[in-house]
């Protein structure tokens, strides 16, 4: 199993962060399939051999992605996509 962990500092309020994380779950589902659900300040996304969590608190956004064997070959691409999304949406 492969693991991606990314942590970013932010200056956003809780409403902005909740909206951003829910939008991310919707985009992942629309683009790749799979399922997502919100649980407090965390979006859980699952798709075949990928399990991702995007959460936030007052100062940071944390992304935790676990990739199974089938998805390990795409680790670099997935990490790049996550970083690009955060670059565009985190203030």
C-alpha cells in the first residue's frame, strides 16, 4: 500500500473550507466515480483501491490518501493533482 499525506496552512473560515471540501468530493465522484460523504470537518472518498480523507481545522488542511496495489502506479499523478487543487483553492 502507498500513502500520500499533504498538509497546508490556510487563512480561510470554516464555511469556506467546508464548501471547498464538499466541492472536492463532488468533483472526485464526477470525474472518477466512487463515493464520498461528509463527516464533520472531513470528506471521506473511496474508489476501488483508493481511500482518501480531506479534513481541516482552524489553521490547516490535511489530505491523507491510501492507495492499494491497483492505484500505486498513479501515485505521482494523484499527488500532483491534489497539490494543484490545493494551490488553486487554499488561501
